[in-house]
C-alpha cells in the first residue's frame, strides 16, 4: 500500500471525521455508534408469517471466517437490510434486504461513504481500494432497495457503508443486473409488491490480488417473491466481470448475466438457503451455467 493510502486509512481509524480524497472526490466519514441504535435489519417474516426466510447457514470453514462485531455478534444490521462480513476477504459474504414496492421513495444520491465502527477497520475494504482505477464501489444492496417507509432517508444513507460495497469494474453491465429486481418487483404475479433479495460476491481461492485485496470475478443474487397463487418464487442469478478485471489498467471484455439454479449458488459460495431450493423454477435445469439474461423478460419466475 502506498504511503498516502496508509495515511488515509490511519486518519480514518483515528476517527478524525470527514476525510476528502481529492484524486477521486471520495468523501468518507465514520458515524457515531448512536447512528446504529435500534437498527433491526432484515425481517425474516417480511413476506408474511407463513413465508419465514431465515439467514442462510454457512459451511463450517466459512463460519470460522465471519468478521464478528465488537459486541461479539455476527450480523451487521442496517435499515431494512443486514450484512455478514468475511475477515479474510474484507467484503460481505452476503447481504439481504427487504423491498416494499408500495412504499418506495425517491431519495437523492449523496456519494459520502462510511466505515462501520461496529467492526474492526481491518475487516473493511476502505477508499484506498477504489482510488485512481476503473473499480466502482458497487452497492451490493442496491441504493434504492431499502428506501421505503418513514425510514427511507436513513436507509439510503446506510447503503453507503463500505461494508455494503464490492469492487466492480465500471464497465460491468449494471443495467441488466439492476433491472432484474425492477422486473420482479413489477411483475403482475407479485401480488403484494414485496421482494426479499440476497446478494453477494463469489470468493475463489485464485481470485486476482489487487492492492492487497482479492477481487471477486463473479457476483450472485437471489430474489424471492410471493406469487398471486400464494406460492414462493425464488430465482437466482450470476454475473461475471472476469474479462474486465484481468487488466485493471486497460481492459475490454464481455460480461454475462445468467439465471442459474439456487443449488449452483450454494455450491460455489458455501451458503445453504434451505427450503428456497424447492421454490426455484429452474431447479431441474441440467446446465450448471443456467441461461443467459439479455433482458428482464428472459427471467423464468
């Protein structure tokens, strides 16, 4: 790490308030502990009492790598979403958010980013990873998703934590990725306009190392709704940036978005989503690659 990057991180650790990096126009703060008081995060019964969706269970080796909060707990709770972090990768294992389409509010964007004081700074990838390169601070919980109800403004601010972002190449096709949730939320069969979404990176042992951080090649998403017939629909997706990040100084490449069986996500992440597998409309799909999503209409619900 360069000396100026070390200095930036040191200042943040010491809690000196707002730090402005002029090379990237990135404004960073550490919020006080009181900001997080009362945050309950993801509601497992958000889709209804009969549709409880617990957090996934983690494979034993992954469980050992969870970054514990300073109070000893495992889950970072924010407004309408929650995050479980990896110590070794300094990124989220997964995020999970409740989206209420009936109460969504449009909130203006403010690119001020926050380190979370509830876990050690060494378990968070801070601004030094994203300066002077094509890497975006890619929201895992999409900025608009938790912005509903009376707490919409607080939720919006919560999405700008470094715990909720991952390094994504700026050329990654985020439009299709983000349109997935819009399509599912607006689908006529989604009678109550509520969606639960799990999102995360795929961690591989051979992921490339950049500035001391292994950069994920792939990301996944699982979206769950209650359909008009009262049954759950749980659909899983993957997106790759492999060809984009092989050379972060000069990169052209293709990206693909796939709908895949949930069992495929479980196999490559070590997360177990339990009963969700039986609500997957393509659970019998033989191809482990799934099928390519070029537009939201290609989704099988």
